[in-house]
């Protein structure tokens, strides 16, 4: 009877030791996961900052492109206006026809 109790208590102690070992392993894994999570959050923040910077650069580039296109269209209109002005001036020029005694 006494031996049975001792055996039962030894089994109970082994179970507690197993549970304690599992708890330690779980705590170690939890710590590793938390470290990994922290590292990944930092990487995500870095990537987000980079994306924000790239979006800003793209916005500025698009804005510059639109301004250049507007300037190009304005220049094309001005060129066309000047061509028409030149044609009009050429039409106004009187052709000199020399007189016989000139």
C-alpha cells in the first residue's frame, strides 16, 4: 500500500516535471515569436516609410510632367500664332516693281 502511494507520487512528480518542461519550452517559443514579431513590425514600418517616399516622388514627377505638358501646349499655340502672324506679314508686303527709269 505504501509502495503504491510512493509509485503514484513519483508518477505525479514526473507529470509535473513534464508539464514544467513543456511550460519552459512554450515560454521560450513565445519569447522567440515576440522577438520575431517586433523585428517584422520594424521591417514593416521601414517598408511603409519607403513606399510613402516613393509615392511622394511619383506625385512630384507626375506634377512636373503635367506642368511640362502644359508648357509644351502653350509653346505649340505660340508657335502656331507666330506662323500665322508671319504669313499675314508676308501678305502685307508690297512687292517692289521697278519703274523703267529707276
